[in-house]
């Protein structure tokens, strides 16, 4: 997706440099699992850590799916407050409500100039898929963080799965089977892990493939988290740090045992 190289872009480059300067250096484990051809890389959001590490440290050319609301000045405050801070204690929500307005212009500057593809929640989703297919055909990979606010296990919140339909459209246009690469972000370990890809099978029923790929990705990401050194997991929602789970399954709290099926 081409970005305008004006004042806004220069501001973005300055912001990106400061983030790179102060954000902890992140190592990539499992880069050999990235296919040589374009693929879809699917990971846990880990709040803002997922998008930051993908932008700064993920190998190869790639674009990241981003909620379109974070690119629209008038829509940022409501979306940011609801998605990031609505679980904060009632006594301090006023502060985060105000903060959501402060970050709005910064959000628009960053996400309109970074390597992003806007994700729409209405009929404009057609544009999202069109831009995604164009990027894949040009050789770029796509990064997606599909968690939503439904607990699954001690590592992940449940994945939305409609993004998997990209594979069917990609196969129709290119005759190639798209690979989905699982990604686990572990900010506490300053590491991102890439696992073995899950390849789309065009011979199977689309709904069955959607379910199979989603479950395989979630299982592989959970397994990577559990096989890493025991650490504190950064969950999808912005919970108090005292509620962050541990990666050791034996230490799972009951609040994170909800089934995701």
C-alpha cells in the first residue's frame, strides 16, 4: 500500500525511530519457518506489543492488518477506549477517556503511514480483501492479529476466522495454496516465535478448512508459548498486570479456562 511522503510521513518516521530506540530489542526464533513465497502470519496481539514487534523485527516484506478506526481521527477515541481501556477500574476511566483523545492524532499519523492495510467492519471489507490479495500477489506477506474479547485458554483469546477466506480467493486468482504461519509474541522474554506453517487445502470444504486452520494456528501458538521458558503472558485485553497469566499450564487461573469452541 503506497504511503504519501509528506509531513505526516516524516512525523511517522520520527515516532517509529523513538519506538525503535526505547522498545526492548526483540529476537526472532523460528524464522526458518517462514515460506519463501508470500504467506499470512497469524499471532497473538499481546496488546500493542504484537503490532510493534511485527513492524520493527519481523523478517521480510509484509503489511499488517489494522482496524480502520485507528486511522480515522473521529473514530480513534471511542474505539481506543473501548478496545484498550474499558476494563480499567471505574475510578480512573476518566483518565483513559481523556487519553484516547490525546492519542488520536498520533494514531492516525502512525497507522496511515506504517505498513498497514485497513480492516473495515462493513461492506468496505471488500477493499480490505482487495488490498490484501494485491499485497500477496506482489510477494508481501500479511500479518494478522485476530484475537477478540472472548477468553480461550491461558495463552490466547479466541480467534476471529473470516480472514482465512483470503486463502480461497488467493487460490482462485493464482492457483497457489496459501500458508498460514503461527506467531507467538512473548514480550516478557523479548522474543517472538514463528512456528510451522498450516497450508490451505483448496480441495476441502471452505467452512471446514476455516475451522481446521483456525484451530491448528491456536494450538500451535499455545504450544510454542508453553514450550518457551516459563514467563508472564501479555493477554489480549488491557488487564491489570496482577491478572496476567503464566505460560505454565499448571498455573492457569479459572478465569482463563473458558473453552474457545
